[in-house]
């Protein structure tokens, strides 16, 4: 049997949130993975095409196999064209964003529901919550094809969600600080550092390859009959790296996540000064608005790429 302390220290996991949140999160993650893998493969084939076309064996003892490299270059570029069309038709990027939007919206209203915050402070809270879940789902009907699977048959209002609603003021406040504010702050802090590190790494790699490109260009000027011209290859690779950093938005996300981490730190300190259930209800709505704001900015930035 759980003690009072255990109840306060209860962990809210993905499985404790509505089925809609779980299915949207998994579907969005899979769509993101498929999208990024497809982008990487496309960049690889473009680079292979550039490498093959940069090889010139005319005038050498093995000039007879020049057609092989020309064929590889042509095939690589054709595959790249089909991959580009595939990416456009598959809508992986849109599914990624839609799933994330649904998941974040559901998570926000779920915490408001668990904390008895408005509009879920009345006796009709469960009916209102289910209506809002339905509205979130209907906003992105095209995402419906991904909403099946094992998690889709789980409850939309879990036992733990109902249980948390019965907690007293002190327990709710402690649980919200630990499981919502603190967890979000840690997530944003870790991802801020990760994106900052990746941004610096890709910048250094891009500069290094561009320097190699310049050196290769001067070497080719001095020896124009060399069998390999590296300039076009390095330029294509740099273009691929820049395209990848544009997709991942390392620097922009690092800045955004850093600011959000500080904002959540301030919110966490305010939470410790809450003295009544009414204050907690108002605070949770304000905190969830702040958390949702970062996601809204993220989504708008992604859509406008």
C-alpha cells in the first residue's frame, strides 16, 4: 500500500496520458524518423553523383571505363529526383508536425485537467475534456490514418489522471512542479546544449570542407588534366550539410530552448510560492500557456521553412 509520500512522488509517464497523446507521439516520431532518413539518403545520392561526375579518365590507360562513372552519376541523380518526389508525396514532414501539434495540445489540456484548472474545475470536467480531445483530433483529420495501433485502444482518461484530481492542494502542487515544470526544464536544457553542440560541429565541418574545396580548385588549376576535380564534390557536400542544418535548425533551437529553460526556471520558483487551490489553478493555466507558446513558435518556424 502506497504511503502519502509515494503519492506525492508519483511519476506521470506517457502511458498515464490519453491514448490520443500516445498515438500522436509515436506516429509523429516515426514520421520524423522516415523524413530525416529520406533526406540523408537523398544527400548521399547527390554526393555520389557529384563524385562520379568529377572523375575524368579520358586520355588515361583506363579511359574505357569512363562510361561506368558517367552511368553511376546519372543513376544517382535520377534516384535523387525520385527521392525528392517521394518526400513530397509521402508528407512525412507534415505528419511529423501534425503529430507533434496534437501531442502537445493534448498534454497541455491533460495537465490542466489533472490540476482541476479552468475549464476543468466543474462537475462536467470529464465531458468537457473529452470534447476538447475530439476537437484537437478533428483539427488535423489528415493525421487520422496514423492514429491506429496498440495505443489507440487505451483509455482517453486514465486512472492516474482521475486519481491526481483527488489529491489535495499540496500534493498537486508538488506533483506539477516535479512532473511537469521540472521535467520540461530539464528536457529543454539538455536539448539546448545538444543543439548548440551540433550547430558548432556542423559549422566547423562546413568550413573545413570549404577550405578543402578552395585548395582543390587551386590544385586543379595547376594540373588541369588530373583525373579528379574535387571542387564540385566538396561544394555539393557543403550544400548537403547546409540543407541538413536547415532541416534540423540546430542554432535556432538552441537559442529558443535556452530561453524556454530560463522561463521555466522562473515559473518553477513562482510555483513554490502558491498558497491556495485557486492560485494553483490560475498558475497552471499561465504555466501551460508559456509551455505551449514555445511549441507554437517551433511549429510556425517549421511550417515557414
